[in-house]
């Protein structure tokens, strides 16, 4: 037997709506990478990059890199 909305009290309907909204938010905001570990090589590159910026190196925006395809190769060689 299925329940009908008209059979629910106001409090039951409110609780039902809150649960649906809660579940929907969890589904929409779920982090698919939750629980995954970073690869050691990636971690090392990330640390190097952060250290370079802290030492005065230039921080490049994604837009700037995307606008200059040669920029990717330049940054890989260590001189942006």
C-alpha cells in the first residue's frame, strides 16, 4: 500500500520534503574524489610549484596558459 500526500500531516510532509532536499543536495554536492589519495609524483610536482610561487615565481592563470599553447611547454621546462 502506498501513502498519499493527502494522508500526511503537515509535520510528516515537512519532514519528507526536508529529507528529499537533503538527499538531493548530497547527490549534487558529493565530491567524487572523496577518499582518494594523491599520486606521489603529483604531490611532489604540486609542492615544487607551491615552493616556486612562494619564492617569488609567477603564478599563471588558466586563461593565460590557454591563450598561449606554448606556455604549457615553457612551464614544464621551469621558466614561465
